[in-house]
C-alpha cells in the first residue's frame, strides 16, 4: 500500500485533513458497530474503544514528526482493522454482514504486526513482508475456506439466513480451522521473536528508542498467539477471554510505545543541542566525547581530533563519520558502534559538533580581530605622537634657529651707521628667510602634500614619481580624473606609494618601478606598486610598511607584500571606498605573501 504525502491540504502543523476525517470516521464507526456487544462484554468493548482511540490519536501526532507518514497511516489502518470483528456478531447476521465480519475479523493482526515491524522506517524488509503475508494467508485467507465448509469443530461463524456450505466438507472445514489457528500462532510468535532479536542486536540509543515498541509488540503478539492456541484446544472454553484481554491491553499500549520512541529521541536531541554544542565550543575533546556518549548512549564512542591519513575503523562493527567545516576542512572524526548509530541522531550530533567548533573558531577570530584593532590603533597613536615630535624637532632645530638668526642680523643692520654696510646684511636676511620658507614648505609637505589637496591622486602621484630616483611608470584609472575620493583614502594611498617608492630607491636596487591604481566595481580601490629589483622585502614590526598596513587596515582594507612573478617585489593594497568595514587580517594588519 502506498501513501501519498500531500502538503497542500494540511492544517495545524502538518496533519492532513483527510487523516483527521479518517480518524473521526473510524472512532464513530467502531463505537456504533460495537454497541450490540456492550451488554455482554462491557470490559472487552471498552478496551477495544481505548485501543482505537489511542491508535487514532498517536497516528495524528505522528504526522507532525519526522517519522515517515506511512507509519501514521499505519496507526489509522490498525484502528480501522478492529471494525470487521464487530460485524461478526449475531446482530448483523440478518443483513448478511457476518460473512465479511468473520472473514476479516483478524485483519487487525497483519495491520498491527506490519506497523510494529516497520516502525519507524519507511518500508518493511523482505523477510518481514513474508511474515505479514503469512498472517494475511493464515488469519484471513483460510477463514474463507471455513465459512464455505461445515464440520464438527465450532468456528464461531454466525451464518446469515439461507447460507449454504459445500457438502461433505467436514475434513476441509476442521483442517482449515486448525491450520489457520496453528499457522497464525506460529507467525505471531515469529514476529515477537523478530522484535526481540532487533532489541538484542542493536545498542545505545537505537536500542533504547526501539525497546518500548519491541517489548510491548512482542507481548501483544505472544498474547494473540496464546489466544489462537486456546481456540484450537476448545473454542468454547470459559478461559478463552483471558489471553484476549491481555492481547487487547497490550495493543492499547502499542501507541504509547510509539510515543516512547519519539520521547527518547527527543531527549537525545536535547542533549545534543545543549551539551554537545557547549562542549564543542569549549574545545574540550574529553567533554565533547562524553557528551556524545551520553547523547547517543554509546560508551565506546571516540572523538579523534587529529586523524591520521588513511584512517579506518579500529575494529569490525565500527563506523566512522567525518565532521567537516564550512570550507570542507576536516574538523574531527567520530568513531561509533555501528549497532548503536542512529542515522538521524548521528547527523544531528555531527551538525552540533560542527556548529560548536565553528562558533568557537568565529569567537577566536573575533577576539583576534579585536586585539588586532587595539594594537593597530595603539601603533597609529604612537606613530602620530612620533610624527608630532619630529615636526617639533625640525621646527626647533631648523626654522626656529634660522628665524632667530634673521632677527639678530636685522638687529645688527639697524645699528649700522650707513646704507652701504646695511645692504649686505639685508640681502643675507632675505636669503635666510627664503631658506626658512623652503624648510616650512618641506615640513608642510610631509604633513599633507599640497598637490594632493589641490589636485588629488591624479596630480600628486605623478609628481611623487618624478621625485623618485628610479624611473616610475604610473597608471591611474580614468575614473580618478572624473571624481575625488574620500580624503582619508587619498592620503592613505599617497603615503603607501611614497613609502613603497622610498623602499625601492633604498633597498631594491631596481631599474624601474610601476604604480597602478584602479577602482574595482565602484566599491574598492586597488593599489599595486611593483619593482624589478632584488626582492625579499618583508613587513617588519615597527617598520614603515607595517605602519602603512595599520592605516590601510583602519579603513577596512588589506595590505600585502610579497615577491613579484618576474622577480622583484609587489606591494598590493585594497581599500573600500565606503569607509571602514570589518576585514580579516593578520595580527599586524599585514598579510605577507
């Protein structure tokens, strides 16, 4: 039987409207059709009502879980399969329904056994299908022979008026009765054995979650098998109701056992969500291993955070599950007992481990980035203080001394008695003033170049290249001629190029150099300074390039220094045009290639 999972006609959180209608119809039909039995067997009728209601309720609940919907429909089918037994009562003989009722009276057996053997999977295995088909043949198929024949062995069939059987069929009648009861009892006992064997074969949470349905299902199957043997010995025995009572009571507990499976898995999922993620975040392998052992009930589980190349299961019956990061990197390997590994829970555990490790990694990266920003800002502050001290020293040692000398010279000129002796002193004072102005311009140029303020990068960078002793080719993006960039970006680019060209002239022993500035996707500025020198340039802590990297990083960019493809050194920087953004980088803000 195939069930189509239609999500277009759902209410609530995933229960099909048709399933609700079927459940209500089954309960109403069961209560209505079993009313003739109520005065004579009130206890059994009440128990069967409880069985039907519990199967319907749990079936509707299963629609809201991850269990395949075929099991939810199986619960509704098991509840509906109890209805034909009510039609076998004498009250329905007059309308001819006892024929259908007696033939399908035990259809609840294959329906319930199929549910117990399949749950929580989607399909039955081939061997288990044989058991279900055997029940259909023994519990239903042979009854068709019984109602068509007659014999001395009571069958419990209430024939409708005018019902005729085959003549001289006593042997076939009694043989079919005995074969039906014996075969049904044997198949039920085999089903109980299959359920028990599954519990013994599995380990861990797989065993614990399937234990309730296996135990209760086995009890119900064995009680039904005993009932068949009691019927075989004497169908009119006054004690035949006892195994039927046990069977029905056990059948009432089957839906509860299905819920027990869900509760155990939910508890395991809660442990995975809480303890496993927390242990993975802390980076404690021992705690992570213990949390996984508790969640999956596998005391042999091993977490290997440093697997060797070509790793394999340590012994037969083991299963390895890799935990990969977002970029496909191997984080760790879980070595679990194959008998206890539940695929769904194991995948949830893998996801929890990955989440915890990735969260810990992101947390570490955030702390590293914060420390990097703190150190970068400290270096910028120190560099600014050092620059102010340099300017102060240059003013004191250079311009101030020259101005004092001019003042003294003018004082002596004022004391001169004649114009001829005054003129040389005035000329000398004029020259010193010109030198002082040149010195002031040099200092101002070091603080902020006038060419950059007036003309932007298109004016300042070519001028900077002309001052370099090494021939420099400058390539500027055409967009730079049409727009000005933020002042912080322009000054950063200017000083990066100035420092790079200074290093080329001092250390590279280069014949030429090139500067390339481009705007990428109107979002970032890409800068490249390359020379054909001896190479080997690196960014050292406290050096000029490291300071420039701090300035670039403060704008959310990245600066790298490494060897050029054809020899020499290449310095590359990428600076966003939208302002500072979080960007990965090394501790000093320099990624060395």
